[in-house]
């Protein structure tokens, strides 16, 4: 993965701000990773009733995400 430096001084996300990402596909995980790098506390939700795969959990672990799967309200 090519990681460019992010200028945090001009970030629209304040450190500790909450963010929600809908969908745990590749783009959802990428969005969650970017928000995490900007300092947000990220909740990732997916409507699939299946549990997250081991591979997904390994990729998500460093991001300290709150993960919610299945039907949610």
C-alpha cells in the first residue's frame, strides 16, 4: 500500500472525533484506515450477518476499529 504523508494541520477531522464507515469491503476498510490516520475514532458497520473473516480482522486490528456486523439499528 502506498502511504502518502497527510498534513494533519489542515485535516477536516479533529483528533478523537467519531466517524462511521458503512461497508467492510476494500473501500470501507480504506476509508476507515484514512480516518484512523487522521485521528478519528472509527466505527465500521456492515449489514452482512456473517462474522468478519480472519484476514479482515488482521488488517483491521491496527486501526482499533469498533466493528459491528449483522442487522443493526
